[in-house]
C-alpha cells in the first residue's frame, strides 16, 4: 500500500492567457503538507511545473498505471481551466493558446477526458483529485466507476471510491490564491478535522475549504463529487490535543457568531481560553488574524463595489444598460452575489432618493417664492431656474410637475382676483386677501391628498396619469393608471390607496378616514405606516366595504413637525372638504401627536397614533394609541440588558423629543440608579465625531459595558446610529428603543450588528408571522421584515386602522349620535376591542400589549442584509 501524489501547477502562459503566479506557490504549499509525516505522510510527492501537454499526460498516466487496489492516489492541478462551446473541459499547459479565430488549440491542452480515462483504467480503489481552476466543476461530467470487487483496505485509509474536489462550479470562474490556500490551511492546522477523530477525510477538507472560500468570495461555489464512499477517504492526520487548534476552533465559533467580528463576550472567552492553554498573546493574535482574514477580504470586496457604484451613480442616473453590464462584470470579478450588491445598491439608492427629495423640496420652495411675487416669469428668471435645476440634478419631468401644480393653484385664485382688481376699492382689498390666503394655504393644500397629488417620492408616468385623471374625476382611467403603476411598483402604498379611493368614488361612498405621516422628513417611516393603513383599507374594500360602502383614505404629510401636525389637524376638523373624515391614523412622533391632540379633542375627531409611546401622551378621548404602555417596553429591555451581563449602561437620548425623554426616565427607574452611569448623552446636541469620542471616553473610564440609544424620530436617528457604531468598536453591548428599528438602521449593517431593540410586534410567530407573510405577498419581495421595509410600524398602523373600521361597522349598525362624537365614545368604551396582529387592541386605560426583543444579525437565508429575530 502506498500514498502517492502528483502536483501540477501552470503559472506561465503564452499568448492571450493571464499569468498565474499563485499556481507555483500552490504546488509548493501542497507539497509541504503532503510530505510532512505528521500531516499527509505521503510516500512520494511528484511536482510538475509549467509542463507541455505530452509531459503532463505522461505524468498523469504514470500516477494511475500499475497501482495496487489499496493504494491512495492524489492528483492536484492549479492553472487555467478552459471550456469549449460543447462544454468540454481542458486543462492548460505552458503552451496553451488560441488560434486567429479565438478558438482553443486543443492540442496545446490536456483534455479532462484523458484524466477520466486514466482514472477509470486504474486498479487503485482510492483516488482523490483536487482541481483549482475555472469551470473545474465540469470535470464531473463523464465520471464513471469500474465495477471491481470490494477490497478490504486498512481502516486508516477510510472509505473506498473516488472523490473530486473543485474550486468552482461548472460555469464559474475561480479566484487565484483562494481555494488551495484554504485546502492547505485546513490540512496544516488540523482545523479541517471537524469530528476531531484525529483524521481529516475528503469531505471534511472540502467542507472546511468551501466555508472559508465563501467567507471571502461568497459567489464562488467549491464542489465535491464522490463515487461510492470516496468522500470518506482519509487524507491526513490531525492533532488531537494541540492548544493552537483548540484556540483556533474557538475563534472560528465566535467569528461565525459575529459574522467576522468577535463580540465582547467572545473576546472575554478567548482571553480566558488563551490563558488556560498557555498561549502567548502573539500566537493568539496570529491565529485570530488568520481566521478573520476571509471576512476582511469579503468586506474589502464589498467596499470596492460600493465605491465604484457610488462613482457611477454620481456621474450617471439612472444607470444605462451599458453601465449596468460593466457593474455586473465588476461584481463577477469580485466574486459577489446578486444579494450582496443588492443590499449596497438599495442603501445608496435610498440615500440618493432622500437627497433627491430634499432637492425637489428646495426647488419647489424657491419656485413658489418666485410666483408669489411675480405674475410674469421673465426669460432671466427662467434661465436662473434652469441653472438651479441643473445644480440640484433634477429631472425635467419632476420640475415640470412641480411648476404646473403650483401655477394651477395660483391660477385658480387669479380667476377670482382679476375681476375684483378691476372694480377696485374694497373688492381690491378682498382680492389682496385672497392672494394672501393662497400664499398661506397653497403649501398646506399639497400636503393632503385623496388622489389628486403625489406625496410619496415613488412616482411613475402611470401614477402621474392616475392623479391627473383622479383630479378630473375620471375614475375609470385613474384606476387603470394606478393598477398599471402597481404592476411595476407593487410596494407603493400611496398608489394602492388612490386606486381604492377611485373605486370608492365610483360607488358614491363618503366614508373617509385619514392618515398623517412624515413624508417630508422620514420617507421610509412614512411608507412603513402607510402600508399598514393601505393593507387594511384594501382588505376591507375587497370584501365589499362597510355595509356596502367602500372606504376612502386621505393622506397627509405633517413632516413630524408639531406645528405642521396642528395645521393638518385643523384642516381635518374644520375644513368642510374633510367633514366626512371620521378618524385619523397618526401622528408618528409623540411631539406631533400631542400638539395635534388638542385640536382633535375639541373637534371630537378620533386620532389613533400607531407609533407614539410618549409617557405623557393623553389617554382620554379622542386621543388613542396602539403602542403598549412604556413601562412594559422598558422593563423587557432592562431585563435583557441585565441578562446579557450589562452592569453599567450609558443612555443617549434626545432632549428635544418628548417620547425619547420619557423612555430615558422609565429605563432609569427600571434598570436602577446604580447601573445607569450616564444620562448626559444628549443626541440633539451632538454635532461631531469628537463629541461622540468624548462621551465614549467617559464611558470607558467609568467601566460602562452597555449603551442604550433612544433617538427622537424627527432628527436624531442618524446620530444614534453613529453613536452605536462607535460604541460597538469599544465592545459595548448595544440596545435601542423601537424608534431606531428602521430600514435606515438595517442598512448600516455590521457597524451596529448585535443591537437589541424592543418592539411591539413579533414577526416570527403566530398571528404576527401570518401578517408578515400576507404583507410580503401584497407588497412584493422587496418589502420584507427581515430587510427592514416591513417593521412594527406597519403592523401597528394596520391595527389602528382595523380598530377604526370595527368602530365604523358598529356605528353603521347602531346609528347613534353624530358619527365623530359617537365613534370617539365607542372606541373609549370598556366593551370595545379588536383582535389585531399585534395582540388585543383596546383603548380603555393603558394597553398591555406584547413586547418582542429583536436583535440585528446576518440573515441565514438567501436574503442578504440584517435580520431581526425574536429573543
């Protein structure tokens, strides 16, 4: 019985083939581990560098010819693999080239079929082939096995058969200096011995190398092809009591837990293990660096793609098909999957979209200011506006839409104004007041829409045609346009609401509710809330409405601004245009909710806030909220922090946001005065990295091991994310209020991975899971709770809308007092409740809803991003 190996490396090429200097290094590295008597223990290892075809074929034939059944043969090849148009695989040699037509000169190669023939004709029953080349998976085509009688071979050689390990699938390119590197690492360190029996079998070596490869180049897919029990062939010995190996295995465990970042608890565990194993700090650091290297490489590749994508999108938007092809090629070269680049692109598109909306708003404000002062727009002003459009990088169609809408609004007033100015006197004064009124109200008019205007950023030509038809009361064409828009953008809740409103208009229904959201300042949060309302409206209207009447929804933008929220509330309460609105879902921030609440209360208009958790939010009618009482939320988060080993915690809050202050105070009570070592971290006052470093420096001095970020929904989420990312680098455990559970947070990725957030909805179990599935089905695959587009805000808004619908249904049956006052009293009564997707919803006293603790972590499925799972 003998263990024989042939190692072939082709690093030098003629003509148009890329040089592969790593191939020669691969051969030398393999030779060392196979010859080592403590590892491979091979009797003979023959190396062949940069051979010509005949020499390579003779060496392969010599390896497999005249061998005994009990021998173990290993063939290793590192170089170019080439597929022809028929899918046949050829191995390169030093003289491999292509002819003038670009076709492969096959005589300059060694065909895979030759290797198949040599293997099949050999008497040896244990054959292992390791191919580190492009398209190496194609080698499995045509693999056969001879039906020889079973031969009893000594146990140390493991299973009988043939195994082929390939660096890539049959259609994939391989990446130089990747696959063989981890094959050698697994053998040399013993880390590939997964069952720790002292032997490294073929399947264990494959699994180790595959995992390591995909940590650095996730698109690369090493494969194993085995006949009989070839995958159980034992290739090498592994140490069983090596302290270096034990430490490496522990590092690998914590590296996987943190996706390439060792969490604080992991560091503590490793430090204790290092001491017990009597390893030097230098040795431990070297092992950690080697284990984490694939993750570092992966992050570098992601960063390279992000840098290039940002560069392209800055110079060209939208991206052309030509640029897309170049980016796709770049992605393949980096070895990134579609889901890897999708996460990057979605984040950057989100950033660009927010900036684009801000620029649109700037242009609109400037154009409004001009036409308020000028009845005629001169050529110079037109030129200035064009320059401004170019500076803000705005599309022509968006600018034209803004200008047309504002001019139409002004012209409606001018039709009244011009005749009055002709008469003069008192009527001229009245006319002047009408212009003043337009100036004051035109900005507000565009913030409320039943279907006449686009408020959300997601616009399309179909949607624009829909709002034009809606404004003309051409509801048939409006419905068709909105449906066409939804077929292309199924995750657009505004288009779905407008479609349902148009259908309601066709039935002469006047059954209306409203939703007020922060479109202008937080588009993602606004969309999350609006999806919950839209889903509830859509489900009810598909069932025929309420007593045959389909439900309307008016959409309002309050910018999370208390003053704007009060104006919106005044419109809903006092404007005859909205007199049929029976209830409002909103507002988002507690500050806006409290400010608008007084107006709603006086007008007996029901307001249900789906997201506000301020401790001082009035509970008496008509102001309700679906969020659980703050005490329950804070207690759960406090318990989890203590369970995670946090003894001293810093709280970063927003002193300008009432809900944030309430959360901070309640957590202080729950966690205990002795454990809260810092409450002077005011996010609203942080304006630089140096301030963040100063706060964290103090935290380190007082030995804090946890941080709680409680941003205000209006303006400090960015700062909270930045603070948490910096705190993670100092190994502080991260915690957050529900406010920070946004798509924007999940976009941040590994910078804040591991953060535990208390939210009032569990999307992974029971009715919560069913709702998540229904929502994903309605809105399409781009809206998923795992990637942050479907959050607890959607579920809470859905339940708030369902509560209103249930109240209206009861009113339709009972026909009691005037609708608004009756609905207010009904929802506040003890016997009113709704079984919602976030639990039982009632408004008599505080709501004792369920609280889930979610943790940001990598998704284990095909979806890439950051997942939240119930603790």
